[in-house]
């Protein structure tokens, strides 16, 4: 794909012109406007911590929350705002999209605060690399999420007489027992990004990290169209048998509440789901269970939430730099991640105050980084550009919801979609 063919880059000239005009505009003295999609119970509580820290230092916070767990709606709003010459001070942008916005010349650098705070020494290279554009920091990491988690209600498992499954075969067997006991085996929301979240965990379990890297990151056509991909797609489709008929359009946190309330036994979802268990006052390891998605114990699919900073001037820039500094300070890193269910972006923090799931996540993050099992999440915008991700989403969700599409056809469409987007 050429520069002008990219849907985001098509508007580069208009965005750059609009951004130049916006340099003279300030929302309010010493105030930041922050666009994000942390809108569920646990997420909203976590975001409010940063707002309070900013206000404690005398800065204003204008909350620009856009609902939608996958962030697609927020990105649409952000593009509209940027094109009109009025981008927010900071926006929740992550992965390859940080580079795209950086290439448009719209992001402001954070090297001064990064140098003063020692970010190079503080952040793991895997995390720091995502935050830079052309060698300069333009974003600050808020956390590290693990996507390949399985959550479960222990009372439901006990009623069904099953343990936490560790393989895909065990997952299907446990699911049947849970259904026979009168519960929904697997809570799920029928939205494209949720379908993709489940799919990538199945792909990781079926093919391993090397195959996942080839297919979901490198977009290797041989991997995308292979027998291994076809087998993974077939296994993924079988999971519909463990879900309820009313899942279409359900938000992820509603699916999590089904596990919390005991109407469903399990959920495959990233560790932001833990924020919902925490908000409900439940204790990890006792009132809810967590484990790596079946078959993915040696892998860690990561999703790094980050705030990218747009070019601003004057007092707004001063407030923006303070925002970047506060995001990585221990007070916010601990409070935010305790509320959100993720782990700190800086691994030097004491994890004793975190629950067993978070401690396992940090241990697994460091272990898989050393062993080669750390991979970026395609479903959550860390592996490929947004347009490529969208093309894969279309194939995955259409296949998952189709009565007639064969796995071979889905694999062929995935090859075509990836090649067309490159």
C-alpha cells in the first residue's frame, strides 16, 4: 500500500494544515483534554486517579471519554477532531497507530520529560520502542495488559465438577460439563473485536508463538492460508457451541458480569476484565479464578495502553508534560493498574500490593520476554495497522457468525485481505 492509499494517511496534508492552525488555540490555561475509552466501571475508576493527580498539582482535566471497548469509535472521533484543527492534548493511541500519527507530524515530543525522569532506564525495551517515533518519545505507557487470559467462577466450576482447563480439549470438555450443570459455559460478546480476541488465543494455542508471529504480525501468506490456520479456524468456530444465543452486540463487561454473577462459567478476555471483578469486591484465587488461555501458558499476548501527545504550545504544553510525567510515577502506576486489572509499565515497582493474577502476569511477562513468547496482540491494535486489523476482523467475525463459510474459505479470504492491505 502506498502512502496515499492508506486511509489515515490520505488526510495527511489536511491534517498537517489543520494542526498548524490549531497551534494558536488553547482549550484553557494549564488544562489538558484527554480522549480515551476507559468507560466501564473499573476503567473509569482507574482513569479518575490520573485526573485527581493532575488536579492536585493545579492542572485542569477535561475528560473526553468515548464509549466502546475496542476504541474504534474513539479513533473515528479523534480523526474528525484532528481534521478540524482541534485535536485533544492527549489521546489513547497505541501500537502501530502511534507511528502513523507521528508520520503525519501531529505528535509532540516528550524527550525533555523522558530524560528528566529516566524513561530509557525505567522502561523495558519492548515497551519503550512502541512509545517512540523517529527516536523521540511521543507517547507514554499507562500499563501492560495480557490478552490471553481465561477467567472463571469457581462455584460454577465446582457445581459442574471440573477444574480450570489448561488445554483446548479440556476447555471443550469443561464447557460441556458446565452446560449440563445448567450454566452458560463461555460468556462472550458478539462484537468483532471480541471475536478477534478469542480467535488470536485459539490461534496461539493451536500454532504456537512462532506461527502466530508469522501469521498475525508478519502477515505471511503461506501461514495465513496454511492447514494450521484452517485447523485453528475450525477450533475457533467450535467455541460457538459453548456460548449463548443472546451474545450478539453484548459489551465485554456485560459478559464479565455474567461470570461474576454465576450465570456463566468462563470468559476468554484480556486482564481488563479483572478490573470488573475488583470493582465487584471479589478476591482473586478465591471468588474468581484466572489462568493463561488454554494452551498458551508459554506465551503472552500484550496490549499496551498509552497516551500519545499532540503538538500544543504554551500553558497547555506545560500541563501536557506534567500529564506525561505523572503517568509513569509510582502513585499512578500502582493505583491505575490495581483498578484496571493490568500490570505496571515499569517493572521496578513492588508487586506485593497486587493480587495473585497480576503477580503471575508480571512474572509471565518477564519470562516470556526472555524466552521469546512475548507477542503483540492483533486484536488490540499492537501487531498491525488499523486498516489491516479491520480487514482481518471482517474475515474472522464473518466466518464465526456464518452458517455456511468453510474454514478453507476463511483462510483464503484472510490471505487476500492481508495482501490487499499491504
